[in-house]
DNA sequence: ACCATATTCAAAAACGTTTTTGGAAAACGG
DNA sequence: CCGTTTTCCAAAAACGTTTTTGAATATGGT
């Protein structure tokens, strides 16, 4: 009967106003060569009709999406939730303030990430890309650099020749270790986050440098790389204890590892804190409530996110950079950073 | 000097293969009217050249984005992290299995949500929409229904005449209350999640029905609506205690409220559990670690997400539905559901 | 050997905007 | 009053695909 419900197009606005399509477009996009009165009319009619420009058509022609994509990696989706979400909140805030939309895609595996990047960049789905879990030598970074596509990462590469924001994990490692040393510990283990990520290496260096600065050599047997499933913090603690390498304190690369380590300690009849000092990192919500309270580092993720977003906006607006920002974490003292127990058997 | 770096287009693939643009397109999109040998060649050349169809162009022409948008509301971004992320994981999994991409946008306020919906739907940025925090009378739902745009929500409206998945909060409310009654409590308070959300009403009905089923009338003074900042669980507990309405047990609409309530109890010298029984909902990670352990309900969010995704796929493929699924939550018994102090267990 | 049908491909139209280009009318300067 | 600039708008091209339409060739049945 009626027409087959055609999409409402710019043409309809043009007809309704008696203007040309091009004028309507220019009016709606804020060009200066349209009379104020005309612009008003166009806006009124567009509003009344409920017209919005087709995203596909406008981005095809203008080659702009006004969209920034944040690619979130699997580990984030499962475990470090708070980290990721608060970060995103900051990003979104700073992007939307400048008229950009934030869009988030999830990557299940590292290989998938590459595919997602290609899809986003080569298919032109966004103007800029954000992601984390940066590696010392990161293919994603190199690929994007080679193509000159705008991106900012959370975390650095070894070369560090692109734009990034990062938490200063070197300083975290150094401070955590130094605190434990000041408490009288000399056998301090480090349960490391996966070394494939650059920040793990930074933390390790901080840890080692602190030891060295206090005349303590680092012992490979005390440095154990931990994962989320294959080898957890608990596995590492078990290994440390059964091998009898005798640490009295542990610095964990993140709270998930620390939490897991605490579980294992209890199984061995050790109280986290009094019997084995412990410092984590991230300040996950549970940290405050577990046992004596886990001493850890808090990061201002909101600020991190905002900077990330602002950097991207700057890049998109032609500010070549370089944009690189290091953020400090704050040590949150709770119950597990205790002095070395006097009567412990070595 | 060289050409100004034109975008790699389908035309390039056509030239390289000696075929027409249309054949290349059909080959790449898996149409049957192209010879296998031809398809192979096209695929090889496309791969070698690194060609991907422009998203804007293809979605303009085909009127499909193969993208589903999940709109996440502000409260989720800040507080109920685990809920939201695991859900999304399930959604993403089921969507990508059917060739759809999941894209997430964040809404800061309820008003913003409407704007986001209009942007997504009217500008044609996605083929389907997902969102939660559904209200008894939800403008978003009505707007989308009026336009016949595919969407599925987490949570129902009062009319419940659209497609949704939902956790059975009525049953949660009933079970929680019944459990507390069985433990000898008769003065049971209910700290409600905001009643603007439908699920809060369901929980309330479950709570009241359980009371009634056991011959206990509900007392408005024991039913307090809680929010994330304005009136927290702690405020509600303070109110209950200072007004002397004398509850011996509390059922909280979610764990954040329960956690906050526990804080207040301690300030009044009350031990959550022994002095005041408590049951929450959601099973946030902290729940297991706080005090005696918070008794609460766990929801299979992964399953919820997968169903959500699959429903959307079904709708997009023409399955008219209706699609409506109610999911059960599981009661996780921990330390705060204790018998009434000095009372007798049934 | 002939007609009907199936297979495979190409040309051209279409999608709905934005950008480019140009031109008429209005304003301005002398 | 004339030439020049400015203001404002319209026509048409362009963006890069997919879809429609049509046609050539190959295949099959009798």
C-alpha cells in the first residue's frame, strides 16, 4: 500500500526545507557559508523529522568515523576488572568531551588481537586505536607504526618510540622491595607477572635495583613468573617453600597473585604478614578485606584513562607528539608488610 | 612524488586478478555463482594485497553492519564490575560464533542512554541493541518497539512484551527471606535496590510473598530503598537502628548494599551474622572475604550472556520469537545467615 | 544437432552522505 | 554607477562497496 518505509534521508530534509541537499549538509555540519536563518530552519526541520545522517554514508564520504576503539584483552575481562573499567571510564570522558565516541572490542587471545586491529584499521572502522598489555617487542605496535595509524598504548615497548601512558612499575618494584628491606627482610621473593609484558620487566628491574642498592644480590630461585591459571601465586609459594629457598617476604606483581599466594601460605600454616610479609599491586577491592589487609599499590586509573583519551584526541587533531606519560602509584599500607619474624627457622 | 597513497580498494584486487569488481565482491562474500578456482585466486590475491572491504562502503550498500551494540549504564561501570564483564564475555562469545562483532558503548546517565540509542539506531551503526537496567515502564523499550529495531534487554518491563533475559529476582527474594525465617527471624528488613529498576520490584515481591506465606505481615518501616551514593546500605542500617524498628535480619538487594550495611553494623557494635543476620545478592569477589563471609546469591552470568547473544543472533536471522528467558540464581551459604540470637530455629 | 538449463562472469546502478566547484545575488569601495 | 569582493546556495562528483541485471559459455537431455 504505502511506500515501503524508505529510510529518512537528507533528501527529505532538503525537500521539506526547499533547500538543496548540499546546503542541508553544510548547515548540519556547521559550515560558515550558510546563513544563520537558513541553518536554524534546517536544524528545526531535521529535529522535527528526526533525521540523523547515516553513519555509513557520512563516514564513507568524509573518511572519518569520529570513533576511537579500545581493544581489551582477555585477561582484563576476567580478572583485573576494576583496573580496566575505571580506566575506560576516564577514556570515555575525555573522548566524548571532544566529540569522539568510544567503542570497545574484546579480544580473546593475542592472535585475535591482531585480527581485530586489522579489521579496525584496514576496514576503516575507527580513527584511532587504544590497547594495553604492551610487550617489549610488540607486533601490534610495529604494524601500526608502519601504517602510520594513530594509536596510544597502555604500557611501553622496549624501544618506547611510540605514544603511551604507563604506570611506573619500576618505581613500584623498587619501593615495595625497599620497604621490605627496611622491615629487616633480606630474603625477598618476587612473584612476577608474565614477563611477556613490558611492565613486568620494569617491576623486576625495580626489585633488583632495590636489592642491589642495599647490598643484596638477587637470587634467581626467588624470582618466579606467575600466570593466571598455569602457575598461580599459590603454585609459586608452594615451590618456594618446598624447595626451601627460604624467603621471609614476597613482593607480588599484582594482587591476584598475592591473593593466591596468601591462600597457599595458609595451607602451609603460615600467616600472611606475620610469618611471611607480602606486598601486592593494583589494590583490587578484595585487598582491603582479606586477612590483615593486603599492603599494595594503588594507581590513579581515572587519571590514566583521561590522559590516554586526551593523548588520542591530540593526535587526531594533528599534534604529532611525542606523547608519553608515566604515572606514579601510591603505596597503600595495610597489614601484610610486617617486620621479619625473629624466631623463624631458616 | 608517488601517488598520494590511495586506499587499497576492491578495484585493485580486480585489476590484479583480471576479474571484474563485482566478481571479486561476490567471491569474497561467498556467493555460489563464482567458480571455485576463481574464488581461490581472488582470496589469494586479496590476502597477498592485504585487502579488506571498507566498512563504511559495504555497510552503506548492504545496509548491514554485522555489529551488535551493548550499551552499558554508568552504575555498572563503577560498581558491579564482575556482573557486567562476565556477562559481556558470554555475549561476545556467542555473537562472534555467528559472525557478529560486539561493540560496547558507555552511557553516563539515563538521558545519555536515549541519545546513544538514537545515534545507534537512526544512524544505522548497528544491527541490534543490547542493554540492561530495564525499568517497569521503559522509554527505551517503547521507542525501539515503535521502530521495530531488534533489541534484547537484561531485565523485564512490567508489560514484558519484548525479548529479554533476566535473573529470577522474585525467587531470590523469596528464598533469601524464607531462609531467614527458617532461621527463626521474624523481623526481617529488606534493603532494596532502586525501585526504578524492575528487578527490584520482583525481589520485593518475593520478599513479601515469603513473609506472607509464613504468616508474617510486611512492615514498610523495614523496607528501605538504597542507592549507590545518596542513601547507602550503611545509611539504611543506621536508620533501622536509630528508629528502633528492630530487625534481626536483613535481606539486601545486592552485595554492595550488604557490604555497606556490614560497615554500619560494626560501627554500632553489631557483628554481621551473629547479631544481625544478612543475605546479599550477586556474589561479588569481596563477599567471600569480608567478615564471616557474606551469604549471597550467585548468578551464572556467563550463561546469561550467552543466551543474550544467542537471542540476538536468532532475532537477526529472522526468528521472530518471542525470546524470553529466566535464569535461576544459586544461594551461596557462608557466614552471615545465622539463627536469630537467643531464638529457636524452626 | 538442437533447445533448455546451469554456470560463470561483467556492466551498471545504487547506497546516502560530504566535498568540490561554480554561480547568482548582495554588499562594498571608489 | 561600475567593478570587485563577499555571502549564500545548488549541481554534480565522489566515496568504495554490494546488488541487480544481463549475457556469454558450458552442460545436459532428447
